[in-house]
């Protein structure tokens, strides 16, 4: 009786294993079809690059553009007094004020009548000269 039980078990095991292999192949096939329908796999079965890998020219161009902007912002931060100690928005505001200040210094120092006021403007005293010299700033 023991031999018949083992033989029966063997007879059942072989078809079950074959059936499991067939089910596994069917599941793999269904997964592949599902991935292809979702655009995750090419028709040759290779996976497509993930969304964040940025291989299209437009994404690469945008990345290079962002890198150039960030590089120029770092350069500007180093040129503006206290530029590295504040956030980007504040640093840009400071850069605008600093450029206006430098333009005023150029105007004051190049003028025969106003050059003596340059140190006063440098110390931050507002004597109203910048409004006379640069009315549209």
C-alpha cells in the first residue's frame, strides 16, 4: 500500500509541476503584455528608461540650462556683499541695489562737481543725489 501511495503521489506531482510551469509562463506573458500596454517595455522585451532618466534632447537642454543658471547665481553670490549668507531671492534684490550703488559711484566719481560726495554715498547716507543723477532708477 505504501508503494501505491508513493506512485500515486509521483503521478500527481509530475502533472502538477507541469501545470505550475505553464501557469508561470502564462503569468509572465500577461505581465509583459501589461507592461507593454503601459509603455514600460519595448516590443523586444527590454525595459524603457525610467521617467527620471532624462534622455530626450529637450530634457537634456533644460538640465544644461538649469546648470548654467545655477552656476551664474553662484558667481553672482560671490560678487555681491553677503550674497552667500542669504537666500537667492534676497541675494538678487541685494545685487540690484549693489549695481545701482555702483552706477551711482561711477556717476559721482566721473563728475567734476559731485566727486566729493562719493564717500558719503558709500557710507550709506542718502543725500538724494541718486534721484537727481538717476531719476528713472
